[in-house]
């Protein structure tokens, strides 16, 4: 169980490697403005019947493009899918190996290797608007215990584990629904003395068969609310595929 917790916490190190912006240049916006102006001019000069046909065709194209965009935003993990907008979240999954090499930088009182972190981390994303905000997905095979695990007892187990981790303060837990599935939400605060910054982490734990899925949202205390709504949109899209 402790290995699962440490794997989720390892994503915090990602802030040391990331830097991104979301500015838009004048060259990028100008063609869009020109296209909109041209479309408005053409619409004003088009007869009513032709205009209606044009609008119908435009709606069809728009719906097709929207469906294609949604398909592109689907992240397919081990036994699940989530919808992640690349304009909002940057995929950092390819950096798991690099991040895992820093496991020894934080003393959390357990024995865990970089290979453990790589094997358990299944997806990692950084919030483009605030690089101090991120979420990751950890998958762990927990065997047959998964089919009989009581979520309320699971919360007590998590509290006991976190109280043994240096620098962590257990804030509480509750059982909620995520896309119709029972989910245990756990909130934890982490101190700057151990983690380099005062952080807040929310973990959402679901079980399907013999696999446990932990979706972890992490941010600095002052940044926690900045990406929460966008993260909850991702969370609501979580669905099992097996």
C-alpha cells in the first residue's frame, strides 16, 4: 500500500522539469479574424435559401470536427479512458522515467525503486495555465481483495498509512460517485520541509476487478483551486473499458 502512495507522490517532482506557456501570436489570430469577416460578408450577399444550405453544411462540418476533436482527446490507459483536452493539459507521461530517477530525493520512509514508479504510473498531465498543478493515474493489481474491499474501511487504511508518511497531514476522506462508480476521495496536505513546497493532494480511488486506479490531483496550496474545475471535467470522463 505504501508503494502505491509513494508512486502517486512522485509526480510532484515534475514541477522541477516543466515550463510552458499558452500565448497566442498575432500571426495566428489574424487569419481567423479575416476568415470570420469574409464569412460574414458572404452571408450578407447570399440569398436566403442558399444561406440556409450553407448554414446546414457548416453545422455538419462543425459536428464532424467536434467528434474528431473529442476522439483525439481520449487518453486510453490500462483498462480505462479519460478525456483530456490538450489545450488545457500537457501530456507528461513520457517523462515518468526521468521523474522516477528522483525517488531518492525525498525521504518518505519506504523502500521503492524507480522501476516501481514507472510500472505503476500510467498517465501524467501538467496544467498548462499553471505548471504547479498536475494530475496522474496510478494502476495497481491488488488481487482478489479488490472484489471484497469495503470503501469505508479503505479510507481508514489510507488514513493510517498517511499518518506514517513524513510531512503529510491527513485532511479527510469521503465516498463519492465518479461516472456512476463508487470512489474514495482522500485529501492530504504536504509540508514544504519534506516536499520543498506546501502542497495539497486529492486522490480518487476506484476498483475494477483486481485492479485499483488512483487518480491524483496535486497543486501548491495557493494554486489548488486554479485547475480544480478543469480536473473535475477530466475526472467525470473516467470510464472503465474492461
